[in-house]
């Protein structure tokens, strides 16, 4: 039976302390913090980072049959967002790229489709609301990816069930920047019977009782309904999983998957995990872990969800958060706006722009960007491609530009030297300009450079290695 063979979580570098909201507005906010996507990240960029982690830790030779991407905040409509993820991962053109977008429940569809086809499910969300509102403080940004297959599985589904009902507890029409929500008691009233139906059916299918479950995840955007289901399910108190909303907020489509990854980070073999998602109904999947978890977590590149959260920075200001979200319009730099990215040259340079491939000549010299002509021998078209996205680098020199066009000035531009050869100039991100030093280690990250005339210009930046 197909199961999870690898997973990856991405938590953005920046977090906003909720107390900063109440300090600025006199209300709203609360305790804890929420994860915040940077100004140069959208859900596509978040999804690429989570998927890179999942593929880097996958068994050798395993490649997904397709990418199934889910979000409530797509960068494009009328254009498949999963294509950019597919290109950034340098997957074969024979594998599919499909969007499953629009609602939190769409994530269940992406996961099921990827599981059935031995594909890669990528779930990413950016959650926001009006300044001072509950959604602004309670929301969070993040991404998770699951690679499914039949061999070396970490967990297999032993039961699943769904219950669906049509009711309006949360909604947002296309073009709106924030959701609206009905009175909370109504949502609790609508969700509880559906949750009871789905949970009862899943437990019966698995031959278990609620007290048999080792880990129980309950997630959804309706906090009151989630709390009521946690109390009503009858699971052992120690089995109820911390929902991490105190430190990263509710990441919408991605949240249940992030919690599942957090449990897989510490679960023992042969344990059961119930994942209960409240979104326009209730979906329940019960997983059983395997002995492969220990070897998976022993990989040198493995990093747990808690470790990833610990490496973030919660010093983001509320003014910067509002600026990145487009809620605060500030004076732009005194420089011309960038030109619209053109389709034909982007297509011609897809392996460089998305896959970040350089070219290597017969003497081993790495050309960035790729070149047809060797700088050493002058030979033409004798190059081989080399993917540089996962190669570490060192800052050779840098400059701080306070006038360049950017939503988050100043721009830190650096010349970096890659391990094993290759030098290029690029922008640094997720960085404090005052802390940058020559010799610092950096790694590459997929970002949205800018958007012009509705076209997103994606490319790679460097960030400090943490």
C-alpha cells in the first residue's frame, strides 16, 4: 500500500509577535507569535521550499509522478501555479503539475491524489485579515510537502472517512483580501455532528477506539469547533497534539500537514496518528507509523519542525508586516519600476530561471548563468548542465543599496562563490544588513523578485545558512 516516504516543512524566517499588533492599535493581537512570509514570497515560493526538503530526504532514485499543489491564496488564476514548483524542482516533463486550490479542504484533495498516484502533495498558505482582526493575529504562513510511494514508507493510512454538509461559516469572494466569518456558535453547531460521523466511521474502519490512538491532530480555521472536537473525541489527554498556533499561527491549507510532520518527527514505530480536519465538513485519516522512521530521522540533513521554528526571527515590526501585506502603502524608492517579464525569454531560460542549472565545460569550470562558450578553452556547445540550487556558497563581497527598487529596502547584493566552482551576483534575503560579513555561508532559496503587470518574476536569491 502507498504511504508517506518523505516529507518537508517550511516555516518562513520571519515571525510577528502578536503583542506588536496591540501595541500599535491598542487592541487585537494577543500572546505568542505568527509566522510571516517575506515580501518576496508567495504561496508558490513557500511550496518550493517545502518540496525541496521533502525531495532532499527522499529515498535515492524516487521521483514523483506529479505535483499536486493546494492553497487558498494562489499567485495566479488561469495559470497553473504547480508548473513553477515543478520547474523549480527540475522534475521530468513527463510528470504532471496540477493545482487544487480555493479552500482549506482542497488540501485533502491534493493529498489524496498524490497518495493514489505516488506523487508529491505540496500545500502552502498565506493567511491574513484586516488590521486588528482575529484572522490577522491567529493566521500564519507556511508550507508542507509529502512524497508518497510504495517502498520505505514512514506511515501508511489504515482508515479514512469524510462527512460533508453545506453551510456558510467562513467565506471570501475572489478579489477580497480577507475572509468573513459567521457567529462562532453556529460553526460549532454545524461542525460537531459531521466530526462525530467521520471520526466514528474512521475508528470503526481501523478497528480502534479513540483511547487507542497514540496521537490526535485536530485542525481547522474555526477555533471554537476545533476545541469542541478535541474535548468530545474521547482521546487520552496526552495523545492530543499541540496545534502550534501559539508560535506560528494557523497556516490554513498547510496546517494539518505541518502538525502531521511534527508528529512524525517524534513518533515511535507502529503508533497510530489520527488527523482530523474541519473544513466545510470533516475529513479523518488514521495513519500507522513504521520502523523506517528511525533511519529517516537519522539522515544528516534532517531537521525537525520544532528546530525549524527555533531558527526563525520574531523581531519583525508591525509596520513592516503591514507593508508586506499591502495594507500600508509607503513611499516607493526613487527608481524606475522594473519591466514586465516577457514570456519567450523566460521559456528559453527555464532551466536557469527556475531549475537554477549552470553549465560546466570540459575543464570543470562552472558558468553562471549557463553559457554556450567556454571561458577557458573557447569551445562551443561542449557544456554539461549542473544544478546549483542545493550547492552551498560563500560571500566574496557585498554592497548595501538603499535606493534600489524593493518592498523591503535596503537591498543587499552579494557576489557569492559556490562550493566546487561557480561565481555569481545575487540578492540576499532573510538577512539583517548590519550582520552581513564577507566569508558568511549562504544557501539558495526560490523567491518572487517582483510582480509587474500581473506577471510574477521568480528566481533564486541567497540566504544565510542557519
